[in-house]
């Protein structure tokens, strides 16, 4: 079921990689277009920096991060331990977010560990 959800997210316009991360253990699963390699260390670094920035600056909890430059990245927290990450070079971040929100209840029901 997890691969089905990640594959569904990969169909979103502009998304080339869909990854599920555990906060402490890193990459759990990914679905990527042929020829792409997930930048695991870089993404873990972004999650760590976002969490620490929120923690030291009293901004509250980290729920979502997106970057729009040559490459687009969206990191969205599913629960206290898991993040879904979409990467690509085109498309609209708002549609990416909608796709994640549309699949959020399924992701939460998967009993991720």
C-alpha cells in the first residue's frame, strides 16, 4: 500500500521523486523516476535544520518546508516521526501540497514504524 501511495504522489505534475523519511532512521521508502538518485543525506540535513531552527527560535513545531529554485522540494510532516518529501524540477508546489493532503489519511493509517 505504501508504494502505491508514493507512486500516486509521483504522478503529480513535476514530481520526479517521492520519499518517506523517518525522523531518526532516515529513508524508509522511495519511488523515483528512472535515472534519479534520492539525495538522502541532503534531505536529512534539511529536516534536522528545520527542526532545530523551530526549536531554538520558539517558532513552534516544524510541519512543512518548501523550496522553489531550479529544483523544487516539499517536505511535509505526516506525524511526529515521519515526513513525506516530493522533489522535482517543474510543477506547482500548491498542487504538490494538495496531493499530499489528499493522501494524508492513507499515509497515517499505514501504521508506519
